[in-house]
């Protein structure tokens, strides 16, 4: 009875006519190409209230088409508004963005049209990018042509600049701290050495120190020992090429030899190997013991090396002056600085001298050489076998000899025409201007350091005169002590300066304009007195005129 009641209960709970129809899926979600938007059949009397399966899955009565036919779209399905295999379907997703899918859904039954319309801007953008790139290349070529024509019209290139420029291998450019090393030196300008020459001088100092230590201990000095010590001191690579450059600059510094059986304590070097030995050349006095490489001799050798480097730069500078228009000639004893347009760091590198090489040991590499050496030590049968082997392995030498590449002679360059900006200017006027400029540069190169300091002070005097008058006006006193005036001016001047240096400026100012500024020595103090009634503009103009006149001398 219980079983019957339970069955009656479920039969009562599932009446056949009260079941609701399931929701039909949209046509574009249906994967089957045979049907579009089929409606679900009404459930029978034995159906439950659970969610029915979506019509996307075929029922038992439907015949499932093969997968290949389902993937293949017919022309009617693609063009139709309710095509199940449209590009927006989940079974056939297209590689489009979310915006494309939204546009396809909003378009109703035209998802393919929306997708095609969304693809058009990408093609247009690609064509625009190609046109812009082509236009940029045309503009770049036009810019290069204009630049070349402007350089051609700018006049003759200065030969000294081309001569002073360093030829760098492989087109690599030196770093800026090496190319502009001479311009960044502190202090007054003088005969500054190039960066690579200063590095070589430091290498010689380190090498001389290591050689002196080993030589004073009566130890054989080899290049391997010196190399390790110099690299530890300088943190730079030290090679035989640098030793050759040192020999070129200072030939009488060392004596080099190739020796064998030098005691070594390294596994990589055998006693039978040849090693480069270094011996310093020292002046030995008669009747004295073996000379020692003392500190005074080290300093003397260092000074000789630096003087030789300066002499090499002087040679390049002399060639630079001779190539100017008009040529210049400066006495060597009067030269105190390089020409302003001389590229100091662009001088060519020092060619290394040839060092002694280990003697060549003959090595037998072919069967013919072995046969020629051991012909008298072998039997006739062995000699015949080696002869046959040598004939089989010998390769026929090519009759053609490699042609030697002859250096191409550069074509003779015609004299450069004057720049287009100077057309119409008389040649006599140009010659006078060049001669005046050459005279000014000659005076600048032969100027002593004391004159250079005086010129620098003269350039500061106009501004210092204005500051000094302001100090007197603020103090409201007819005279001030030198200490007070210097302290006030040091605090008011735009550049940092010591009170002692400011006092030298005031003394020079009183020497040039004694009527405007006077110094009075009273007991242990020096008083400064200023004429406030004088026009400050006239005073500054007079000081500027004196500075220009001093500079032209």
C-alpha cells in the first residue's frame, strides 16, 4: 500500500498538461545547421519539473550530422540572418575583439557585415603607416642632401682639424672624457698633454717603480712580473705594446733581451721558455759599486719621459701652425699654450718600437721535411715509403699568385672656393682680418702665466668696482680698512674668492685708477678710500678699455 501511495503521489505531482514550455535558444546559438531555432516539444506525462536540456543537444529521435558537416558552412547559412555558423557563434569563434562581437550582436542578423566593417579601419591604418614611413624616409634623404650642400657651401674645411683628428679603427668614437680631456684641466691653460699620453706617462712611472724594486734586490726583471705589478697599481691593462711605446718615447730607459732558464715560480711558464727581460740603463760612476735605482733617479727619469712627450706634441703643433692660412711660426722657448683650434686629444697615437722576439725554432710539419731531415738515418725501404706518402699528400700549388693591392692615390683636390657668405668681400680685407687674428692668437700662445693671471683680474675689475662702491654706500664711511672691505666684497661677489685674492684685485684697481681708489698705510692697517662723486659708468668703461688694450699686447 505504501508503494502504491508513493506512486500515486508522484503521479499527482506531475500532471502532463501543466508543464511549461522551455525557453528556446536564439537561432545564432544553435550549432546544428539543419534546424534554426527549434522549439522544444511539450513534456509528456512522465516528465519532471527539472530544467530541460537545451535544444542545442540533439534528442534521441534526431539524427546527429557528422562533425565535418557541422563545421562546413553552406552559402545559405552564411548569408542568412539566422545562420547557426556565423562568425559570432560560440562553436566558430572569430579572432575579433569584444567590440566587434557587440557590434555584430547589435546589428541583428548581420554579424558578418559588422565584422567586415570593423576590419576596414585596420587596413586603412596599415596603409597610412606605410605612407608615413615612406614620407619620413624621403624627408630624411632630403635632409641629408641639404646638409651635404650646406657643408659644401660653408667653405674650405680646415686642414688642421682634419690633421689633428685621431684616426679611430672600426669607426668607434672615443669617449668624451678622453676627447675633451685637455679642456677639462683645472688651473691656467698651458702645455697640456693628451689623455693617452698622460696614461702612458703614468704607466712609465708604475713600470719604473716595479723595475726599481726588483732591480735593487738583484732579481731578474721579466715582463710577466712587471705586467702584474703595473696592472695592480693602475687598474688598467698593460701589454707589450705599451712597453714598445715607452721605448719609442724614451729609448735610453731600458735594455730588453730574450733569455731562457729564468727562475720562475709559475706553473704556466717553463724554465726552458724564452722570456722578455728588462734592465734599467743607469749611469755608473767610475770606482763605485753597482748603481741603484733610487728615488731621485726615478724622479729624474720621469721628468725626462714627460719632456719627451711634450716634445712629440710640439711637433704635431708645429705642423698644425704651418698648415694655417696664413701660416704661423712660434719660437719653442716662448710657447706657453697650444693654439685654440689645435685638437690636443686628437694627436695620433705613438707607434710602438720593436721589442726582441724569441728565436724561431724550426718545426717539422710535413712528410717532406721529415724525409729531408732524417734521410741519412733510415733504411732504403722506409725512405721509399715516406717518399710515396709525401707525393700522395702533396697538393698542387696554384699557379696564380695573389695580386698585391696597390694603395689608391687620392685625387688632387682643387683649391677651395671662398664661402658663399664672403662673396663680394675684397680679398685684401680678408687677408688683413686673418693677419690680425693670427697676431692675436700668437700673442695668446706666447703669454706667460703671470700675464694670464693679470688679464683674468682685469676682466673682473669692472664688476668689482661696482660692488666696492655699493659697499662704501652701505657703510656710509669715507674710508674702510682693507680687511673689512675685502670681507664685504667677498660676501657680495658672485664667484667664490678668498680675502687674499680680493686684496690683490683692490691693489690692481688702485694701481690703474689712483684718482678713484687710493690706499693709505697708517701704522699696521691699510685703509681704502673711494671717490663717491665719480661716475661709476665712466669708471667701468675705462676699466674695460684697459683690459682690451692689455689683451691685444
